[in-house]
C-alpha cells in the first residue's frame, strides 16, 4: 500500500487515488496544493502566480558558464528528469521515469562538459519532458504527452486546460523567458551567437536498431549543420545521421524554428546515441569530439563563402 493510502486508511477517510498527485484526495491533512486537482485531475481556477513548485524544489533551469565568452549558445531542453513533487510520479514506476521517455540520458552531462570546454553559456532544463516538453510548441499534442513511445502516461491523460497552463507557467515559460532574455542581451551587445541544442536518442526505436552515433539536425538553415556533417564524416568510424534519427519541423521542435530560424542565427541540433553517453568516459569523449568540431566549424563559418 502506498504511504499516502496508509495515511488515509489510518484516518479512516476514503482514498480516491489521483495519478497526478499520487495522494488520496480526501486526506485534508495534506498541503492544499496536493489536494487541489485530485478530483478528476481538475485544478483550482487559474491563478496567475500559481506554481507547481514548493519553495524547497529546484528552479526549472540551471545556467552553466553564465559569463562564457564563446559565440556558442547551448541549450539542453531534455537534460532533467525531475518531476515537481505536486505531480507525483504521473502514475509511472521508477524504471519508466529513468527511460528516454522522461529525459535525454547523458545529454546534460555532455552539455556541461561542452560548456566548460568551449566557455559557452548553457541552459539545462531541470524537469522531465513528461511534465511538459520544452522542445515542443505548446499547441503540439505531445507538449504534455498522454503516451510516450508506447507507454501511456496516466498523469497526462484527461489533463485540464488549467493544469496544463500551470505546467507551462512553472516549467516551460521561465526556461524560455531566460533563453529569450539572454539572446536579446547578446543581440543588443552585438555578440556573435550560434545555437547548439544538445540531445540524445535511444539505440532502438519500435524494434528498429538505430545505427547512427551522432545525428546532425536542421531544417531551413543548414549553414552550421553542413559544416558539422562534413567534419564528423571525416572520422571514418563514425556513423553520422543527416537529419537522422529525427527531422526538425515547426510542429515537433521549438528551439531550432523559434530561436535559430526566426532570429537567423546559425544553429544545429546535435543528437548523440544515449548508450555512447552512458558513463563519464563516453561523455568526455563526445565532449572533446564536439568541442573540436565546433571550434573548427566556427572558423569555417567566418570564411568568406
Ligand atoms: Zn531531446
């Protein structure tokens, strides 16, 4: 019996389980924020400053190398796997909460090493994409995914508009507001900026093996991507994906279309297969490889075409 059911049973109150909050809603001793929304996942009316995070919970992003001098501007949208306490486990077990459906395994560790090596500003999202995906437009059906790969996410089904908006305000908005503020400040200062979105992918998807070690993703503007593709292909042992295992689109992505394309800054999304980032030696190896390639790419981009 989960601890909160035991609590409810001890108090002799009915326990209607809510997969969002993982608490018996009838237990009035629980903090109000835990009880709100337990009835059919409905939240209390939308209050502008309502947040899912308690005062002791970490903020929705971390900045690394805040004063970095590099032109590279790094993002790691799927770096974190935490869930706000108020969301419980979304009805998932610990194994699912540690899978790629929850976060990009190894991506944050790689991005931090890359940030240090390049002296580049980096933002890392703290919370799991299962709470809200920071690389999806808000209107996307997978912004708050009811099913991820083949796994139903109970706490994301039948979610109310108010609940979705609270997740947006708690996680998505502050993360993107910080990115916008930084990009705007760099523009005012005339600082060169090149966006690199760091991600990782699973070695297998729906029974298909994915052979690529690294994927270079882009859509309308391939300036940086083309150079990196050539540089990675120079290393003959590498299997390099050109818009593999994913292709960037306005519907399935946020950083590249909104920050790269609309602002006309050179950009790329880099995907590393997650088994290559499973331990620190792999993360270090890839950070060194990417650092070398990005430093060379910056020089090549500066050359007159
Ligand atoms: Zn990702």
